């Protein structure tokens, strides 16, 4: 109940935070590390009252045997409670610091996985690996103070359980005036002392867990107590019939800027009007759109809308992890099929759906990684059109589309005969494409923080506009149908495979144990075994020493009691050493090794793996499974070893004292084995179901965080909250039944102990004259304890098996996920490669899967050193496939690719991307939690001045330096300002627009070019200017002429006009991609 309520609260809060604060990583950390810690102590909290009753009852019974000495354990309990005060003072802050470090790591990991395609294109795997490993190492170091407190506190608690009986019995024995100690009195008192100290020990152990849980609750409360987004738009449903939105004297100033980005803007949006908003990159166009959506609060003025449900198509298209049809309609069970077909035809998606395996029922994976940029934009646009909302906000929706596709969509939607005009839909379109201006009723230019109405005379002849041209044929009639989504079978399956592996794995699979022991280290394993063996010896042999003490004359009593104290001290030191070894050695070493192995394998996985794998399932490995490795598995392993050695020691002594009694242990073992066999088989099935359903919860959280603006714009908060509840209910069912099964196992085992205890007592009474009282006391104690140990051994083994499920899943990724190192060759090019950048593509054929038709067929291309070539073509023609093939993200079925006469197919793919190419992906990539310096210079090869130059070269420095994070009074020393700004996390700055992210990527490219000199890697620019206005595009043109001069450049573009100014007639060329083939035409004057 607590788990379900807290996860529901966290998800609800995620839907109401501002889009800057609604980060999936924060919520994911809370629902894994924090909630898992909370749910594990519920039973212990409930049992506290019973523990206290046991202490009082045991003390009363003990007093009847040893008088006032019975109160000595209470004095020791009070002394040990002083450690509780220290723990209460220091534990919460250290737990909080550890959780925050975990959150930072998961945030960076999630950002990496969400942008894995762009990351691989840029060849940043090694840099990202170093960054995340640094965060992981920092997390481990921060956890050590917390672990030390646990070690010290467990040592204090164990001193109560082990040394309190020793001190009590020694004082009682030394004060006794009898010639010999009475065996019945000593062993009865020993059992009663256990009745007092064990529950007291459990209560004391609860204290650090309770404090830790309070820290978890505090983090959750902090998250859900954050202020919700304040939508200050006024709703005017009964206002002007013609006016759908009104902006009145609005000024907007983001918190990180000293001056307003929008100043005193007034504007109205009328029914059926198409309004285009243009402006330079970073001028505030998207900010204005966000204000209309209610995502940004003006510092002045008001915004009123007739309806707060507005269809929104963002710059970076967001698509949930559902079937394409559901992503468009939002209502999979209530589909208007006629309208749906009209929409997908208008958005040019028919031919794409024909080429997909599964058509429009194909699943979208990881925000559309299995789709091209143009396909993602058109699906997002279709979702907006299908909604039939009265008002649409389209933020640069054609940036990834070629002119022919754009022409088709504009004619079907925006032209005088388009759907928007027919339905009277108001469209607020953000675009710098001048070809679109003639279709607009008004064009507004956002300049100097104000909106300026552009006169119609500035527009070109409408007949030349792509929006009103007449197409003689459907531009998609000849569109290629062979380029399918990046995966042949678009189905969600990794978490199913993981779960299936969990079922198939044999109990006690030695390979899993061996894998974990290798991660721990052989030395640490032996140390843990030595400590547990020492505790087993000390705790068990101490009772045999008491037997000697009861049988010896009084003059030898001091010797035996000293020996008893020494043996018990060995037990205390050993169990404290076990805790230290588990927390400071096993957990630290295995956590570092297993995380590094997981990270290496995931980053080296081919791109196709991420297209067919659910992102939530991968994040689950870095979250839940690593959390098990850090917190649950080490103490569980220590407990398992302890029970093994204790049982072995108890059986040895029992065999020596009373061999006939050992016959009960096999009987008990057979009963327990039969029960645990049923338990393990059932728990494995439940674990399968829980694993499958928990990944769905993860995916739902990731979808919510990444698409929160779109979700709120469409009014889908309730829809996504209901989906979360459904996913949570599915995960709760197996989780709850598993808890019930664990309670059943515990109850059955407790009943077995009780039954055998009664049988043994009856057996002893019948044969009481066949042995001494001391032997009988030791034997009875050992026999009951041995059976209890056997049952605890089974419990610890089942817990270990469950925890080892995480190790099995980590090992499964290590064994089953392919590595790029296995795909490429092992040759290592000389240090001078590439020296000229001569690119040759010889007769390659490429397919996304072995069973599919080639997307590129017998394609050849030669780019001479220093030559620039622009690759153009319709959406789906194979441009992206060519780029992925060059970067070895797709392997050609035949043919070869050479750089400076070296076949890159014989090289490691990561080496190719690191040294052979410098690529700029279409989608901007950054890690919000990482510093500005790291995002620009991930390999730390550039000076502060070089980084400053790269930002100034692209015009971004002024925006960054204008941040108010560093107050004006602190500014002055430029070098210090640069260093301080570069070390700030990216999340500290105003979020970059799509155009600014493209400029940011160009700054990163300039630094890589400088650091790679004198080498000449081939430069690939994938739609590097798609979100730039004409003035900002001139920055790229100037870079091509000067900064990139001498490098071989391959540019993939839909808009060519702005780039041809940097092309050299007779030298550079334009290549047209069609049907997977390439035709190259030299550029003429």
C-alpha cells in the first residue's frame, strides 16, 4: 500500500511540475532507491511492540533464576543506546548525500540513454563512460561514511547480543557460593538471556533503518512539496467568438536572465487565422509559444485563451512508447478511422506506414529512435491535426522535411483549400522559412524582444510559394518503400527476455555465483568466509565452554569463564568483521565492478540494440539492480555464509555430545527442502511478472518527464495518470503476492521449529536418565538452534537467490548483448591517420536487418580531400542510412568504405567515429547534470580560451555570459568568470532552443577540429542548419569557408540555398539520393 501510494504521488507531482524541474531521473531515483528502502522496513516497524513485550517478559523470567543480575542486560542496552544517539545525529545527512549522488548518476545515465543515437554519432562513448564512472566513484565514496556508521552501529548492537550474556553469566557465576554451577540454571538463563537480548538487538538495529527511512521520506516529501506550475492564463470561453487567444502587454523574463526576453508584447489570435512568428535563433519565439501554453509565467501582462487545450507540436518531437496509431489518436479504443486516414494522408505518412513492419501498429521505441527525424515530425504533426483542437501551436514543424514533403503537407493543411482553412483552425506557426510566409494571414517578426508586424509587400509572389502550388501528383507516389524503421520487429521485449531468463535460470546456478565472486574479488570472498567462520565458531563453541564450566570444580571456574569471554569476544569481533567486510569491501568492490561492466556493455552495444530494447528496462538495470548490488546482496551473502558455518559447527558439537539427536536434522532438512522447492518455483514466476510490470512503470515515468509540455497542452494529464495507475496496479499484484508468499514461508518454518522443539522435549523427558544435565542442556540448545539455523539458512538462501536475480540479469546483458568490438576489426591505424580525409564508398549495400531488402544498393561515392559535398533527397530516401553506414553504426552487407585507403570495416567502430570522423547529429545532445565545459569538450583537450573562442564564433557566449547565476557584483575578472561559467551544470542556464543546440554542436565541432590537428578527419553535418534562420545560417556558411577549410565535408541537408554560398564551383558537388542510389553532380557557377 505504501509503495503504491508513494509512486502514485510522485507521478502525480511529475505531471504538475514546471518542465525544467520535471526530470525523469529524480523521480526514477525516488521510486527505486528510496521507495525500495521504505518498503523493506514495514514489517520490522510492525514487530517493534512485540519485541518490547519479549524484553519485559524475558527479564521477568530471568529474574526468577538469577535475581538482580537479570537487570544487567538492561544496563548494557542503555549503554549501547548511546551509539543510537550518535547514529541519529549523523546518519540522515549521510544517507541523503548518498541518495543525491545516486540521483546524479542515474540522471546522467538516463540522459545518455535518451540521446544514445546522437552520442554514438559524435563518437563520445569513451568520454561519457569516463563521466558516468566518475559519478559512480563519487557515489561510492560518499556512501562510505554511511557504511562506516552501519558497521559501528552493528558492532554496538552485536555487543549487546553477544557480550551482555557473557558479562551477566560471569558476574552471576563469580558471585555464586555453590561448589559447582548448576547446568539447568545456567542453560535456562542462557536461553532467557537470548530472549531478552535478541529482541532488544532487533529494536536497536531498527533505529538506523528508521533514520534512513526518514531520510527517504524527506527526499520524497521535498519532491512532492515543490511548487506546482502556475497556469495564470485567463480562460474566456464566452469571450469574443472570433478571438481564440489574446496577449496583452506581456513581458517574460526567465530567472537566469537579467533582462526580459519578451517585452510589452500585445497580440491576438483570431479564429481560422494562420499566423507565422519568425525571428533569429534565441530571440524568444519558443518562449512566447510556451507562454501561450501556460508553461511560462509572464512577469507582466496577461494571456487569455478560449480553451486551455491546445494542440502542440514541439521543436524536438516527443513520441510516447506506444503504437504509432495510439500516439496519433491518443484514443486507441475510440478511433475515428475516416478522419484518421485523412490526417495521415495529409501528413504524408501513408507510404511510411506501408514500409513499416506492422504498419501503424508498429511500436515507437525510446522516443522514436527507430524512426527518422522527418517521420517523427510528421507523426507529431498528425497528432496535433487529429485532435481537432481549435488552436494549434506548431514550433518549426518542417525543419527535418525535404521541400517536396513540406510542399505536400502545406498544401493539404495550410493552403486555402487545406484542412485548417476548412475547419477554421487557428495556427500559430513558428518558422523562418520565407517560402511559407505567403500562406499566412499575418507574419510577425520577433526582434529586440518585441513583435513587429511584417507588411504583405515583403512576401514573395504567392504563386511561387510552396503552400499554394499545385502538385500534379502525390509526392509520395514514388517515395521509396524499402527504408523501414531501424528494427525489423518493433516490439517491446527486453524486459520480457530478462524475465524469461529469470525463470529459466536454475536455482543455485554456479555460473552466477562465480560471476559475482569474481566481481567481489577472491581475497574479499576469503575474508568474508573467514569472518563468518570465526563468528560461527565463537558463538557455538561458547556453549560447550559453559558445559565445561558446569562440570569443573570452583577453583577452575575463573579459567573457564575467562575462556568463555574470550571465545565470545572472537564471535563479536568476527561478526563485526563480517559487517565491515560486507559493507566496506564486498559492496564497494562489486558495486564498482558490476556497474562498470554494465556501462561498458551498454555503451558498446550496436545502435540496433537500443531500437529493439525498452528504455525503461535498461534504466532498471542501472537503478534497481545496481541498488540491490549496493544494499541488499552483500549483507544477504554474509548472512548466508554465517548460517552455513553455524549449522556445520552445531552439527559437529551435537554429534560429539548426543549423536542420536542428529537424526532429527535430516528429517527437518527434508521437510524444509520440500517447502523451499515449492517456494522458489512460485517466487520465480512472481519475480518474472514483477520484473515485466516494473519496467512498464519506468517507461511511463520516462515518457511523462520527456513529454510533459505536450501532455499538458493536449490536456492528457488524467490520461497519463490513469496509465501510470494501470502500470502500477500490474506491478503491485505480483509484488503483493510475493510478500504473502514470504510470510507463508516464514510461518511454515516457525511451525516446523515449534513442532520439532516439542518432539525433542518429549524425547528428552523419556530418556532423561541416559545423560548428564550439562550434556542434555547443551544438546537441547544446540538441537533447537541447529534446526532454527537450518530454517534461517533456507530463508537466507532464498533471499540470496532472489537477490542474485539482479546478478543474473547483469550477467545476461554481459553475455547476450552484442558488442561493437566484436563487429569491427582489430586493426589499429597509425597515429597520422587520417592525414588527408580522402573518402571512398565502394559498391556498398546496407540493410537494417539480414532478412530485409537493402536500404542502400550498390552505392558508390568518392569525396576528394578537402572537397565539400551536399547530399539531398526526399524523406526516407536513404540519407540517414548513408551517414550511419559511414560511421559504422550500420554494417554494409557488401562493399567497403575507405578513408585514406584504409578500409574502416577492419577497424573498431569507436575508433572510426573518434578519429576518422567528426559528426554533428540532427538532434542536439547535452547532459543537463554535466558541466558546460564537459558538454563542449568531453575529452578535456581544450583551454578555457579555446572554449570561449568557439562560443563566440557561434554567437552563444553573450547568451551564456548574460546569465544571472553569477551576480553582476561578482563579475569583473574575465578569466574567473569564464572558469566559473564553464564549470556550471548545463541545467543552470536558460534551456537552449533547437537552433541554439545546433550552434552549440558547431562549437563542439570547432573544438574537436582544433584538438585533432594536424589530422584531417572527415566532417559529417546532418541537417546542421535545419533550425537556423537565414542570418544565423550565415555563421555556418562562414565556418565552412574558413574554420572547416581543408577538411572533407559531407553535408546532409534539405535546405541547400543557404549552404551553396560556401561551395566552390568546379570543386564541390551536390549528390541526390533516390531509391537507395546516389547521383553526384559537380557544382557549377
